[in-house]
């Protein structure tokens, strides 16, 4: 009988300890009130992110030629120092800048020919998380769902298309000298530096350029 | 006479160590064909990748040892992973009591493992109480659990589970990935249970001859239900490692994981008819599958061909198993 009592007492004790270590209890009304204050407006968040993070952050862009040189010298260190990403894995985004001559131009992209390398600047297909993830600011845990997070990328990509590409694509022509700041995506495991695509964050014509 | 005994001894040794021999040959061939294979980073990568399969395969071994099969482990993995992620991220709202329960990592993991164990228990009860064949009962659970996963996640991944939770799947302890430590712990416990406990002896006895086991007083229903519950719990553990590693619970996670687990068990020498096999053999089987997967990727073999090759390896293992049983 005493043994049974001991066993029951120990079982209850373990159960209480497990529950204590497992849960935090709050009044639902308070929780919902706090949650309502956090209703997510993706469009407003993205515009604010563009104005306060992306535009002021453009100054951090590194020259593309230098980045490539660093990557060829010490890939790991360069990825750690200049690469950004929200998720784990081998994909990292790099904020880069540079100039080049327009070698090919159509509604989907323009191809630049800098001194030693060919680059594509995306015009039509602005997809993915490059603009969102290149600044190491967003914390996954601040979002309640993946769809909220994805909607930020979606809105940022719209801003790029409407604010950056739309006007630039009307004025640029073959042979123009173009300056860019944008994001490239690189894979740490399978590093490909020959075929780079830039998601543009700033594009400008350099009429003063002398060939 | 002496010569034939000696040949038989060699054959017995060969049969006993066939999995190990296969692994050594596989490693040798891959080391010859690619420089990356034998690097420490690749070895650690392989170990991390196989740890989930080891957890599931250990449970599958126990089930197959009793003469059963569990096709639902992949779906249980997905549902338990989703529940763990969901409880961790969103907690539980109880409007009737005006209460919100938030879960710590420990609590969410506990929920995940308990849910997997409950689903496994359900499998066990369907098989023992309602006498549904294991293949059918667990096939039903495969779709039930997958359906519940889709309902719970609404078809979307649950992401952003935090750095602390990510430690389970991506962290390191003493230079070894945490999932490998978890798999080693599971293997050690399963080894102890199968070799040193009454439950282990009962499992072998049921698989060897169920009628004889029943006549000798073993509670078949209870032992089988426990075994399926353990398999469910271990699948849930696999689900927790996967969600932690990906920092996301994917609704389609674990699809066809049951096949890799069954393959590991069979390649490891466990007889599909039950009663014969070891946890060590299963670990070897899981390593062979992991090394094979890794090698095929390193050799740039198309994913379609990878499936074909894996299928043939499993078939070969079963043919060898049958041929050894006949002898």
C-alpha cells in the first residue's frame, strides 16, 4: 500500500514537472488583444522596408569585381562576411554595385558587358527573396506564417518593377553605359560566377562615360 | 568432409557479415570514383542525413521482428513534425476557458512524440484488436495522418521556429551533429531493449512463432501494440529532427521515408517474416542506404536513376534474405 502511494506521488510529481517545463498559460483575451495589435500589413511593411532599409542600405554595396576576386581567393570568408540569407542552406545574397555597357536589350533583361564579364540585369522576372534577404534585417520569428514573409518579397519585387525598372527600361538603349546597385544570389556549395543575374535596386544611365 | 565443413563455415561467416561486406565494397568503390566521398565533411554530412532514417528504421525493425510492417511512419513523421512546429509557433487557444497555452520547445517536442506514439498505438490496436492486417492498417494510417497534416497546416509550411529549436537538427555537440547523437541514443536504447529485456525476448518470440509465443503466455496484443507505439514515437522523433533541420514543417515531409526504413531493415539482414534480425544490422542497412544516396549524388547520377538503383538494391537484399532463409 505504501509502495503504491510512493509510486503515485512520484508519478504525479513527474507529471507536474513535465507540465511546468512544457507550457506557459495566459488569458486568451489578453493574448488575442496583443495579437490584434500585430495584424500584418504586408504592403505597408514592404514600403517602409524599402524606404528605411533598402534605400539607405544601398551604400553598403560592394563592387562586383572585388567581390568576385574575394570569392576566388577565400570563398568561405567572403560568404560569411558579405553574404546574407534568412534561411539555412547554401544560398546567400550579396549586395553589389558596378557599371557596364548595354550589350543586349529586350523586355525580359538587359545584358551588360563590363571590362571582363557579362552580366544580366533582370527586367521582367523579378521573383524570389533577393531584395528582402540581402540586408540581414528581417527575423523569421517576427512573422506568424510563411505566407506573411513571402508577401514581403512579393511587394518588394513589385516596388522594384514599378519604381526602378519601369522608367529605366524606357530610357535605356544599346550601347549605353549603365550603373547599377543590386543583389546577386550565389550558392556556397556550387559557386557559379560566370552567369550572374542581378536583381536591380538602383539603375542609372552614365551619359558622361567615355569609351 | 572437413573441406565441406570449412566451406560451410566460410559461407556462414559471409552470410553473417554480408551487410558489412556490402558497405565496405560500396565505400571502396565510391572512394575510387570520387575524391570528395572520404572527406570528413562529407562523412559528417552522411551521418547527419542518415540519423532520421536510423530513428525510423529502429522502430521499423521492432515491427518487422514481430512479423508486421509499418507503412505509416512517413506520414506520422509529417504530422508529428507539423504538430510540434504548430504548437511551438502558435500555441493552443481554449476559448471556452479563456485560456491561451504557449508551449516551450520541450513541451512542443513532447506533444510531437506523444502524438506519434498515439498514432502508433492506434495502428497497434487496429492490428491486434480488430485483426486488420498490418499492411492494410498502416496503409490506412498513411493516408489518415497525411490528411490530418494537410488539414492542420492548410497545405502551407510552418516556418520560423527559432534558433533554439534549430539546434536539434543543425547543432553540434563535441564535434558531432546533434541528430547523430539522437540516433546513437535511440540505437543504444533499442540495442538494450532487444538484447537485455523481457520485451525484447517477447518481440523475437512473437516473430519467430506467434502461436507458440501465445501458448507460452506472452500477451501478443500488448507487445504488438507497444511495438507499433514505439515505431510511431520514433517516427515522430524523426519528424522533429526534420522540422528543426529545415526550420520548417512541410506538409509533404517524410513522403516515402517508410521505403527507406524498410530497405534499411531488410538490407541489415532482418527477415521480413519476423523473428530474425538485429538493431546493429539495421544501422548498417541505414548507413548503406545513406552512403548509396550520397554516392549517387556525388557521381551526378540522375535522381530518376537513383530511384531505379535503390529499388534494385532492395530487391537484391530481399532475394539474398530469402535464399539464406531457404538454406
